[in-house]
C-alpha cells in the first residue's frame, strides 16, 4: 500500500503508545512501523493510513517500508514503478528515512514533478558525501534519467517474507491503563445486571441518545456537503504567459556553448530553472570551464558525473493567477487540439491528452465532485514554447514543466511541455 503519512517516532521503548497517540490526533486507523538508522535522529518511523470504509487494509503491507528494507536499494534511493496505464508508484528514501509526502501512487505527470523536485533537492544538497554518489535510482525504461530498470516483482519476490511491513490496527496492543479501564467497565456491567429495571431504563436512554446523535451527525454531514468548497488547483499556480516569459528570459541567457563545454538539456517550471552543460571529449578542464562561466556572469555551477556534467540552477518566484474564466471542457480541448494540429504540419509537433478521473481527498471521502474536469497534456515539438502556445487561451491552462534537449548531430532543440487544462 502507498500513500502513507510518515512520522518520526522518538520513544524507543513505546512505539505503539506513541503511534496510537499520533493516530488519534490525526484520525488515522492503521499503521506500519519501521526502524531507521541511528543517524536519522529518530527511533523509528510510523506510516499512518487514514480511516476509510472503502478500503480493506487488513493484511496489506507498506510498499515504502518493504522497499526500504531491501539491501539492493540501500539507504538512499528514488524508485518509480509503472503499475498500470498512467499509474505509477513513487517512493523516495533519504538516509534511511522515507521522505514526507514521497510515498505516492499517481499519474505519470504528477510523479514526474515529484521525482524531479526530489532529485533536484538531493542533487544540490551540500554534504561531504554527495547523494549522487550513493543514491540509487530505479525507474521504467522510458524514464528520462539514467536509472536501474527493476520491477516490483524483482525487488519484492512472491516468496519474500513481508510480515514485518504489514499495516496494523492502532487499537491493538492495549496499555495497562486501557486494560484497567476495560476491567472497570466489566465491573460496572455486572453491577448493572443486578438491577434489571434500572438497566432497562438506561438502555432506553442510551438508544434515544444514539438516535439523536446519529440524526445530528447526518444533518451536519449534509450541511458540510452543501457548503464544501473544493480547492481549485490552478489558483495556486502562475498563468502560462507569466511562466513562459520567465522561462524565455532564463533560456535567453543560456548559450549553446560556454567555455568549451556544450549545452545538453534543461528544465523550467514555476519553482525554478536549470541548464546542464556537458564536457566534450578533449574539452576544457573543470576549473577553466568554471572561470569562463563566472566571467560570463554565471554563478559557479554544480558539478556531477566526475566533472563531466555541470548544472546552472536559478529559483523563480511567480505570482499565482487565480481569476481564470473557465471554458467548457469540449471547447478548451478543441482549441488546444486545433493549435497542436496546425503546429504538427510545420514542425512535426506530437501531443497527448488524458482526462484525470476525480478522486475525493482521503480526509473527505464523501466530498462532492467538483464542477470542472482536469485533462493533462504532453507536447513534443521543435517550435519554441512561446511560439507554439501563443494562440492557446490562457484561462484554464497551466504549464507544469518545460524541458529542452539539444541534438548535437543537427544542432536542433527539442522541447517537451507538460501541463493541465481545466474546463467546465
């Protein structure tokens, strides 16, 4: 099972007591507990699963806990597995600890964003032992990263003993105080049995109170559904025009050749942009390249791959665009498709679109469906993003990431653009 909420446990001899307390505070029902290295600063980790009447979690095990216990992956790894059509599992473990919010199952676009964020974060981490030297990356063969291609069946074979990674109900493992309370309840029940008439009267009062509580709960639930406002995901993201302008400004500063090294690829999203240069055979040294970069106005780059790859990164700060006027889904997709088809005639532009099914949030399983639909898109083109997307209506569209690669054989740039289209 994926999607657990991982919390550090600090009491080495009272794991379940601490886990039950946290689970009660967060309204969680099941937990998987795993030990972590001493250097992690915690005694253990607890992965919590929320209460849900739609999931039967007894007997299930935590995917993140099972993978972190596999010696093949070690204490530092990013692992992506394709589960079915456009459904991927992603687990990130750093220094033996499952990273918060990085135990998920989602579509490829979502997983790629999380994967890139974690990879950039760990790759730029300033430590004596660089993550890129010790970290393991596992991903499908079509993933745009040098990685090991291993399936879940290879890492977690059917004969592997997974019992210690199972989810356990938080109500098991009673404390002495709870046992004492149960014993007291038994004594009270025995005493109540001696006075049948009094017990019957109390039972009737209890039934009346339960019926009243149930009616009030149903009324509150109905009222909550009527006033529930589901967060609109596009309202927290910058609009396409602002992001395209920021990315274009960044790419305008990046030359195809710098200090004897050659531009290879780059990415740009709402959080920041990065450009990778590679040292050709018989190219200049690391120091010579760094001096040339600083002389050209760049900050010293981060070096990787034994001094043959350099990355220039820049953070971006863009305001969110919240005042979108959504079109109908049919019209929005028709306009987008028309623009892509026109571009394909001149530049061989290829694109894909996929509707994202509505899934209620785990904390609100009864939440009503929103009045909009979400469609993801992926575009591969030789046109610049500004030139390609200029005719597309800005309202209801968000760009998730712009990636670019240079083909050294023909000195041609290939752009890959991902994002979402929202419509009524």
